[in-house]
C-alpha cells in the first residue's frame, strides 16, 4: 500500500512539475517581446475571440480560402500590449484571431459557423479552464455587412435550441488588432506536445463533443487530407523521402531547379499554392529558390537542428510536407532564399491555371 501511495504521489508531483514548468515557460516567453499592430482589409478579414488563441487557429487554418490566421489582442485601450498585460486583465483586450480569407472561396457566414463550434457562447466569464475578461468570446465585425451577418448567425444559434442558456457572445465593432508574440503563432505546430497537453486539460474538446457531435456536419471547402497509405500510393520514392521523411533530393538533378516558365508551384499532396515563378531566381545551388512565398499563410517555418546547427525548415501547412529550408542570403528586396525541393512541388503553367482551379493567380502574369 505504501509503495502504491508513493507511486501515486510521484505521478501527482510529476504532473505538478509539468504544469508549473509550462506556466513558467509561458511567463518567461511573454516577457521577451510585445505585440505589433496589423493593418487589414475589412472585406477579407474576420476577427474572432474564443478564449485561448492557440486553440482557435487550427479549425480555421484547415479551410480552403483561408489565407492566414494570426493570433493577437484586440478590443482594449493599450497600444502594443504584451501577453502578461493582457492576461492581467488591465487592458480590456481579448485574445483573438485575425483571419484573412478569400470571399470567393469561403464566406464570412461559413467562418462564423465554424466559430460557434469552437467556443462556449454562454459563458460570460471566460472559456473552459481559462477564466477572465481576456478569454471571453466576441465577434469583432469590420463593416456593416459583417455586423448584419453576425447578428443573424447569433440569432440562428439562439433559436436552434442547442444551448439551454442565453448566448452572451457580444458583437463589437473592430478596432486595432495587435499581433501576439511570435512564440504564440502556430503554437499547435511549433510545440505539439505542450499544445496537446493543454488542449486535453482545457475541457474544450469535451465541450465541443457534448454539444456538436449530434449536429449536422458543416459542408466547407477544405484541403484534402490523405492517409499515409494514400500518400505512399500517390508519390514516387524520392517524393516520399523528401516530403514525409524530411529528405533532400540531389542538387541539379531535379525538374524545377532551372525551370524558367511562368506559373505557380503548389504542394504536391494538398495542392495549396506555395510559390510563384515571379519570385524565382537562380541561386546557383541546384534547387529551385524563391525570394518569398506566394501565400505566406500556407507556409510553416520551424527550427531544425538535425545537422547540429540551427536552420529554419519550411513545411506546407495543409499537406504537412517537408519542402526545404529558408536562408538569409537571398537577393533584395527580401534578402531571403527559400531553397525548395522539386520533389515536394507541382508546377502549374500560367496557361493551365484556370482549368486547374487557380484562376485567381492569372493576373500575376499579365
């Protein structure tokens, strides 16, 4: 019995250490930098607060037509707030996400349909384990049309009978949005284990399953998710090695390193747009190189220490494929060199953009 009790106490102590270390890490990171104000286009932006912004990024980033999802702070009266200031509830700011989307692919109403399924709209004090003003829900409309759509969406939810309690999520006119510290962005991808630990303990998934499991599934444009068997069947050996095993193809012995045709390069697996020939240059390295992404929201950059030194790995967001690395030795105006593997890309000539479903990029080449 005594041995069993010691084992239980050890487990409890370990959990306490993990939780304590998690919050110490969070506080230390928060002290290191502040936020910055972002400009946005009102007709192509949705600003939504739903508690911890780490959990609000993933459901929107999987949607086709969503160009980027940025975690930040909004609704308060302090310029360039830090995480510590916002969480101390002295600023009036909420944690929120700024979603940039293409209205021709996905509508504002559809984004709100996704939003309601991520939050508890009946809690006026916070979200799940996170309580306090900075974690309360809110829809920040950017124009009169968004306000009208949000009012109707909220009314529909209230009349649906899904929730017994009153829907308290306020509709607020959008103001300045401040991008949160870098370590908060794509936290679920950069710190997967810590994110999963937090998500499991937060109670969010349990709540979502309880209220939405029996409701109709949303018909939304999403990037195709393939199983590992499907990926293996679709890719050649070198394509699989590069994209799934973080490999590197031979320099100069790949189809795109010296390709000069006009068009765009998309992810081999998901089809998400990644780079444009307008940003391609001859880096003399033997791999296709670009000064910038075509759609930055489709790119994930992660620290890579595989060779015993720090490099910045580049992956596709929706395909989750290894693409290559980015370096700070490129030409102006960016000074960057996105050194990619041809084996991770598919080139679509400008003449085929319309038939391939990338008509919005035709104007890039006129």
